[in-house]
């Protein structure tokens, strides 16, 4: 996410006040933090909850869950799992309705800053990128067996990389030369991508590392991030009480598009089918959400925390 975690290693949670304000926390309420991370938002929610309040926090990263296990607060439960499993997790922990659900999407700063997790091209480490190292396959293993076409499609669809095809060709060529160990580290992949883009562009985009889009695409793909977002939104809506708030922070246009379209659809806004003649919108469905707008980080927050620059917060309230 390029989210940073409050009160942990000097990090600052993105849109902290705005997100918690948007939840409209009631002291006796029940809330879900679907992306606990290092507890930046959770800590602020707990500060507003009374003794009878309840916060159920979920994270797929075992390190985040271990961090939360050290909190001594009877109002908080931190559970290991994907947020798309919200319905099962909530039921298992006695949460049958929630007054608010918060989702802070993407990868967290502690994940980005740990070379051994393999998320960042800025520090060399094993090319992994799994949010939960106990499930799925590392990026290096996928690249070792994926076809050139599959690699190109992932880079294009998840990273919007204009040079997806030549990068995919270079990856497969390197694999033929050096075998499965050709791209075992983040540094090796970053250097390969930089070489391709230098040949194609002459110079990289100002202020952006050449490997940014490739790393983003592979991370989103290997963690099924867009699929997770698409699954959890409907589940979160079903869990919300009337008047409950759904608050989502996105850091990528593909994530934000899914959230925006879901909220608009559930708010009963008509959407024109691509095949329908202009002027003939699809019938609007019965509204179950009321849109409460979006928020963007202030200029001051972006200056203090560059990772906040792409953040978009969207808020909706359950109606019927």
C-alpha cells in the first residue's frame, strides 16, 4: 500500500484521521479492520471505543498477526487470514454484524522495508513478494516456469507496463541462458527490467524507478490482490448493520476502480453497458449503500510521507 504503520519504527499511517473519522466510531460498536498491518488504524479505533466495544482485526501476514498478539487489550482480536475470508472469520469469532469495516489495501511499509520479503527493488533480497510466506509460490518460482505470453499479460494487466512484451522476452531469454536461478533475487530482476527500458526509452520516467510497474504487477498477481478486493466488498456489505460504514483506502488505480464501481452499483447508480446504445443506461439496482464521498491526502501529508501520494479513501454507509 504503500501504507505506513503508526507508532511503529517511525512510520506514519496514511489518512489515519480521515479513515477513523469516516468510520464514525461508536464507543459500544463492533468494527473490523481487514488489514491490521502494524496497527496504525486499529490503535486509533481502540482509542475511540468504550469498554464494551469490539475490534476484529485480520491480516494475512503472520508477522503482522504476531505483532498484534502482543497487544494487551480485551476489546481486540487479531486473526490470521485473508480479508476475503471475512464471513467465516467473523462468524468464528462471534461477529454477526459490524458498525464499520475498514480496508487499507496493498502492501505495508514493514513488508516493503524488509529485504528478505522480496517486495522492493531498492534492496536486494530473495524474489518472493508473498504477503503470507506460508501460502502460494514465490515470484521467482512463477517466473521460472511461466510462458512469455503469461508474463507479458501479467505485466500489462496488473502493472499497466507499456513495455510488457520486451520485458517478458528478456525474462524468458535470461531463463534460457541461466536456468531457474536466473532471476532469484530482486536485484537481478530490477537490473534486467532497467536494461530493457534503457534500450526502449533511452531514459526512465522522472522520479520513477524503471522496475516499479513490473514489481507492482508481479506482487498484485502472486497475492491475487484484485481478486481479494472484489471478493471482500460484497462480504463486508452483508456484514454491515444499517448505518454501518464501509471505508476503503486504495493505492492503485485498478484497486480504486473496483471499489468505486462496487460502491456506485450498490448505491443504485445506473451503469451503461458497453454494448448498449448511448442514452440507454442499465436499470439501477435497489440501493444498499449511500455514498459519502472520497478523500485524498493533503499536500502536507504527501510532502511528509511520499507513499501517501497515490492514496484514495472512499466511504459509503449501509442503508437497507
